[in-house]
C-alpha cells in the first residue's frame, strides 16, 4: 500500500461510504484566490482536475491581493476551462460579493486557495451562508515541509486539505492528530513539478536564473551577500545572463512581505549581464541553463524540466529557511558552486517521497469527487474548527477584520477592531513579560583572589589609623 493509502485510512472515512458512479456527473467547481503564489497554485491545481469538472476562478479582494500583472503571470498556461484569465484576470471581489455569488448558484465544491486568515474567514462564511454548502477544499502552495501547525489550524474546517508529497502528508497527519484535528489530507502532484511540454526551441539558453523569495533569507545583510554572489557569477561568466527573477514589481503585494527587495540591493557597478526581471517562471526556465535559489518551489519546476539547479546552504539548513526538505536531494550547494557553475540534478532515491511520486498516487480529485457524492446524498458532515476562541459574533468579526483589513467595511468589524486591538496589545505585553520572567538569570560569578596574611594585617592597620583620625 502506498503512503497515500495509509494516510487515507488514517483520515476521516467519509469518502469510503458511497460507491463511485462509473458515469461521472458534471460538476461545477469554483476556485477562490488572493495572493500571487496562491493564485498560481489554485489555478494550476484546478487545471489538473477531471475533464467533467466545470471550472471558474474568482479573485478575492484582500490587503495582499495580486496585481493584474501578477495574475497574468500566475495564470499562464492554465486549462482552457478557466477561460482566457491570463489575458483578462478576474477583478477582485469583496468577500461579501463572493459569498453572494456562491449563494445565487451554489457550486458542488469550492477550492479556497488563499492565505490562512482569509481562508478561515471564507470557509466560515460559506459554511454559514450557502445553502447545501459546497465541499470545501484548501491546501498550501509549494513546499510545505516541515509541517506548520498554523496551516492546519486555519484550514481545519476544510473537507479536504491538499498537499504535494508523501512526506508532507505523513508529517501533517501526525501534527493534526497530535493537535486534536481529524486528518483529511490528500495528495496531488505539485502542478509546477509535473513533466512539462518541451521547452521552446526558438530561444537561446543562456540564463542562470535566481528565484528570489520575499522573506528567505530575511536579513538585509544576508540578502546583500546573495546579490554579491550573483554579481561575482555574472563577472565570472560574461556568456550568461544572470537573472534575479522577482515575484513582484515595486508596489505589488506578495504572499509574504518583502522588507529588502533584491532590486534595491543591486550595486550601481553591477555588470550589464546581471538583470532583475519579473514575469512567469516558465518563460525564464525556457532560457535557463540552471536555476538557483535558497528554497523556492521554482527549483522543483526546474527539476521537472530537467534544468540543473542549486539550493544555496550558505545560511544553514533550518525551518525558517524552508530548505530542510532538500537535504540529500542532490541539489544542495554553496556560493562557491554558484560562481564556478556547479549545479546539481535530483537524486532518484529522494524523488519518490518528495514531490515526484507516481501520478497514480494522486488521490485529491477522487476524494473530492466522493465528498461531492456525499453532498448529493445530504450526508456531508461539517468538520469542527480548531479554534476554540470565546466571543461569538464579535470574535468572528474581529477575525474577519484582521484578515481583510480595510476590505472589510462592516460596522461590526470596526467595533470589533476598536475593542480587540487594545486587548491584543495587552495580551502581547503580558506574553512578553511572562517570557522575560521565565528567562533564566545568569549567575553572577565573583572572582575571589587569595590575600596573604601580611596584606590583611596591613589593611587592618590602615583601618585603625583611619578610625583614629576621624
């Protein structure tokens, strides 16, 4: 039995109760997206859906919604069932307008492909407001190892949570079980890690592409070091275009905030073959001789195309860097490897458990179909939230306002924010104080020097003389 089979047995057993219909029923599935990475993942995951699914994609208006240019790049090469959205991306809609649209014509399923807080709000509102609620799907884009409790916590009410490797499914199943959340994880090949159509032959392969990440590494000095390595590489290899491939132009939002954009860190005297460019990763990989990153999912996209790659380990290997999964992958290297043009290929023994499993192991669409059949029969069971917060309506209004910012225009949201903001500030101060109190106090060590008897006698004489003088 495959790892995916074990995970399915360990999860909620709803899907197994109804036999599958050999004649597929036409299904309507709506995808909801917000940021650049979630938009790309949601659209491309739906592109792999069964042919009898009718697809629609809506953009949700949030503080981090992707720009039109980002959406065009994200939607490149998606399935025609989604329409020409790479040419005319859907205009962002408020959460209320999205819910009203789903109420007017309830779909069979909704894929909520948004950042965690927005996903939690959408799942709550759809569950409360849409009659015969649709099956709720969610998931995480890109590399999601090691498992993160916040991802599980905010998506606990989703009927199905999509992940992309056997290793991820095992890790998230264990974490959910430990945290009291019933596992419901499904496996899908990462859309960008699927073997792609042959690269274009009408372009010259002369680029080393650095896949930038907004928050990895985090500190300014570390990001300046990365730029210095790319500058050195460009000088050492004038025959290459060294491309700093960014995910956003100035002023555009990303899934993760970027404090120190690489474009601002390139020195004025950088060689002309070092360039900063945005646009679809697939276009850059058409020209790539190699891809370099710290831990971007783009490295899997490159590996699927057979493009050599390098994951830099100069800053170490850690959860914060999202690069622990690449240990023993055959892709690890350092700045010296980059400058000297030494790139790696994925080791076969690493691939099966990490994003390159057999296509027949994917079960997300079949399990979603079974859940839709349960909905047809009126047997779809609501999943409980992991959040056990008090406050009722006011608390939900706070979570909504916190997730949507100024895109939430409800009166109760403003009230909740006015009440909740000072409460949160007090709680944060309290937590900081408790952490300070728990912090171990370093013992004070006093050096004791040996004193001779003669010195002690001399000191006593000085004290006596001083007392007599007073």
